C-alpha cells in the first residue's frame, strides 16, 4: 500500500528557506484507531529515523486490508534540532531560541482550568467508548480554543508554534510512540506509565522504566496524563476503566549513532505492538520473557567524586554485584606530586543501563546509571 505523503511547514527562515516535516500516513480499509509514531525530537537522537524507514518499507509491502485504522509516521520531526552542530558534535537537545528542552514544551489538557470531576459526574453511566469519545472531544475543543486565541499580529514563540503542530497531529491518536536515543551509551529500553504495564511486553525489550513521577510536559506525558487523571477520578467514583489510549517513549541506542541492532529491535517491537493492538493483521510474537520494569525512583546514578580521567569503566549491559569495581579515576590533583588512581566500587547490584561517553570528567559529573535488581 502507498502512504499519503505531505510536507508540513514549521518555520520560515530569514534566508527565505522553509523548514518542513514529512508525514507518512497509512490508512487501512477498515478500523478507526490511530497510531502516531515520531522520531528525532532531540537533534542527536537519530536511530528512530532508521526505524521509521523500516516501518515505511514494511507497510509499503502490505495490502490495505492488512492494516486496521490509521498509522502516522514522522521521521526527522525536529529539523531545527537535527541541524544544530558544535564542531563535529550534534546537539539539538535544547531550543536555541529560549533554552527549553525540546521534550518539555508540550501542552497537557489536565493542567488547564478544566473540571474533570464534573465530566465524571455527567458521563459516569455511559459506556467506556462513549466516555472516551466525549473526553477526547473536550481535549480537542480546548486545544482548538488555545489556537483560536493566537493573535496573528503578535504571533507566538517558535517553541509554542512547533508544539502546536506536533500535537495537532497526535492528540486524537490511540497510541503515541516517541522514539528517542540515550544522550550517552545505553542499552535499549522504554518508558512505561502506570496502568499500562501489560502492553510493555509487546515491544520485546528486556527493560523499561516505570514512570511513578512526571518531570514535566514531555511529549508522552502531556498526551497520556489527562487520561490517567480521568481514570483515577472514575475509579474514585467506583467505575474502573482503562481506556484504549497509550503513550510510549522508546530509548534505542545512543546519540549521534545508528546502532543497527537497536534499529532491528525497535522495528520488530513496534510491529509486534501494532499487531497486539489489532492495527496490523499479523501473527503476534510471544515474548520470551516479560519486560522488567524498573520504578524510576529506584534507579541508581553515579557521579564522579572528583575530577580526572576515567579508565577501565564497565560497559552498558554489564551485570554487577555490590563491591564490583565500576571504573577508575586517574587524578592529577595539584596537591599531590604523584598522580593517583581511585577505584569506584558499586554500592548496588543490578545492570549498568547507560554510561557517559566522555572519559574526562569534573567532580559531580554523571558517570553511569544502574537498574537495580529486586
């Protein structure tokens, strides 16, 4: 099947050029669900573009009756970030206009002055499908109100305009998948929200981080949080419902690199997830083991106790016990005639899930993170 292809303008430049994002939409013959998948929101995190290429190629080989509903794919979703460079290094994590993290700018309906308790009272006796449709209608109406209030002469900041474009494409989706890569060297894992743990296994990844506290207006959080708030309030009213709405961030590989093994894992996991959600008429792969979900507040981070040169650091994916030497610091402190080496032992047992890529560190800089056992 052939996708609908369009280019959406996101910014005109002083040079007269225009930045655009490509949107590939695959529409099945039947089905009314929608999956939205984007990549490269942070400029250096490029693996997702290769994953989306593989998805486009695969979906092109299917017939329209093998797809149920609508699948929207956006590679290179942030050309401003993608094109940012310092010497040989990609940056693109923060907006050059206001310094905001590109993944902390998104609009959350539940943060508006809305009365979700009143919505529950009015809809408590309706079917699950009717409640979901009515709540989505309220979200879209409030979002449109915000767009309508934009004065064309005053305009809005680029960050706000950009986020409005991405959310106008995604707010009505059932499933949102935001593909990232670690800023450092990392294993492949995902971010999972509470009450959505059962679906995590479909991505066929060994590890995931269970979100138990939200950092702010990240893309996946802003999309799903209103639905989680509604579910909680319905539960308090003795109506237990989990809506057919999910959001995921996949962390595949490392920044500035395309790890082909991460591409394969991402592609295979997304296809399997869409099959599990009945959007692809394909045989479901049963995972060999469940995804081990690590509560975010239990992750252990290690920082340099003093400055120096890192040597003999263990790699990501290494299983460790308490007392294992994680790395050495070669230090040239001016207070000592002889350079010294400090061995840093693990205070935890588990698996190293990411490590920094710079072997020169100042005191207090991040070295590595551990998913603990337990």
